[in-house]
């Protein structure tokens, strides 16, 4: 799976006085896409928190706004894993206008796996299969070590 798609409709409350979506809402939509990606990969994020004391904490977030979204627009949030390691995962996003297929915004978020107290930890083994980039990242590190 390259990416997942989550459909959302812009609510009136998400727009400003000019009728344009307030910029902070894009980060909320990134979260909606991220949680949906986890579900489509085969696990529920809330169970990962409750059962395994594992949280995906935002460490860095970026969004590039290209075109405005407006009230009642139907948007598609495309979400994918860009990279992952034992303690971090980076997600990429595109917000696409469903009708015109225009990309309205792109972004990425970097997350650290943490326990309930906010201490960094390694991603539990049972979840590593859901982040295929993890293996690629490990192989890249291994290659660097053998060429040093």
C-alpha cells in the first residue's frame, strides 16, 4: 500500500471570516489521515496506547499551503509512511480537492514513540510489521556500517 485515502468535508466552523479553511485545521486533518492509515494497516492506535503503553508523539510538523479549501469542499487526505526507525516514524500527507483533483496542501510530521510518561521508547516488535520502511531504514544503516 503506497498511501491511504480518507475523505472529509469542510465544516463551516473550520473556515475563517473570508470563507477559507483556517490553517491549523490541516494539522487536524493530518491526524485524521494518520489514525485512518493505522487502521488500514491493521491496528488501532488507541489500542496501541492502552495495551502497549506506546504513543506516537509529534516532534515536528510542516505544511505547505498551495490553494485554499472552502466550506463544504470534499477533500481527500492521502497519508503514507515516509520513513521509520525503532524510535521514530515520519508520515507524509497530501490534501486533495476531490472534484478538481488539485493538491491544496502537502505536509509531513515526525513522531517519536513514547511511553505514557513521555519517555522515548522503541516501537514494540508486534507493530514493526506495519511500518515497512523500518526494514529499509535498518538495511541502510547496516550498509553504512559495513562500508565504514
